[in-house]
C-alpha cells in the first residue's frame, strides 16, 4: 500500500510538524500549582483545573489512586505511549506529580497526577450532543483531523483502542484532540490482541468473539466509523440492536442491520466513508485509506 506523505499524516493544514520520540516528563510537586475546580471524573480518577504558580499557565491535572501493581503497569503504559506522541490532534502530556488526598474519615491516600494540556471546551459528547447532530460540513473537519491522528499513531506502532466522543476533547483554539491512552497498545506488523476492553458500542465485531485469530489495530477503523456516524446522525448505529444480546451472536446481528442503519446518513460521500469502515475486518478500510477517501479529500 502506498504510504501517505508526512505532511498529510501529521498536518492536514500543511503547517510544519516535527514528530518526537518519547520525551522525558517533568516532575512537578503539588506546591507548583494552584489546584482549582473539578473538571470531570471517571473510572480512572478525577481531573482538576490547575494553574502553575510561576508562569500562570493553565493545565489539567488527572489524578489517580495507584494502589496495586496492575494499575501501576497501566499508568506506566499510558505515560509511555502518550509521551511518545506529538501530533496537533493528540492531547499533550507535560509531566506528573504525586500528592496526598485526605479522605472523609481522616485517612490519606497517595495519588499520581498527570499534568496535561487543558481542553477548555470539554469533550465532544458534551460539546456536540446539545445540538444532537452536526451537518456534514461541520463533522468532516473533525473526522479528518481525528483520522489524521489515528494514521499518525499507527505509523508509530500504537493502536488507540478507545476512540469515542468522550475521549475527544476540544482546546481553546477549537482543535479536537485524542486523550485517555490507558487502553492503547504498541504493535508490530502482524501483532494480534486477545483481551477485549473498551466501550461497548464502539467495539468492532471481531472483539465480541475473540478466538485464536484475535484482532488487530483495524479495530480503530471500526471505531472511527461509529464515531463519524454519531456525529452525523446523533446516536450510535447498533446499540439498540445488540445491547441485550449474547456476545457470540452480536457480529451477525450487526451485519444484518448494517445497511438499514446506514440509510440514516444522507450525504453520499459520508455514507460511503462510514460504510467502508463498518465492514468485516478483511474488507475494512484502514485508517490510512480512510484519510484518502473522497469525503475527507474534498
């Protein structure tokens, strides 16, 4: 397959972009920051607004309690991957710090906090969904930039594994950026994965029935199809059909209703784009092929 030129992978706006290898993170202390309001919380922990006292630069602090070896490994993997990525549509990580948090019973827990780029407009779920859906001309630039980020990640041997609206945040300059790399994995050509993790409605069909074949980085292409469909239609395509089904039958159900749900996309090129992503893995577009699709090239 022909390789995309670097300026098309990294920089769809044709600006100069330098891609760095894994960078050494700065180690801060909690005294370096004024920690403000809570921005959000999830299964991993809480995110706070923080201002560095010397520079008055604003960051997001993602604070997590690391209380066992498994969580430590996940954190190390996340830091290793995110710090190795340098792309305009991937959220930057600048450093980390440790802090003690007092519990309601007076005990203290130790937390590790990641110092991240601040995305003041929140995630696409909260940004987009008040309007229900986007016009094609509004969705296309978002999808193009996120596809560019996925192509870049794959070129660096990293599978994202958790693309969704909630993991795409918007910074002050209006740029959509991927965040949350706890499920991301490094891969080599031919690498197979067997441990199914992720958000149910974004899982590729091959992830529901994991056999000796496993699955590969093309699950990101499937998730890109779901992501795009949600932006254009206002809801995910398959959840109402599969939420109460046994996992072993879900792939068959998905492909039995696929053509029907695709009819809800009114734009011809956009429908073709999503259709070629929501395919069985052997026929599915790669994310690199997706970046060349007419809908994103127009």
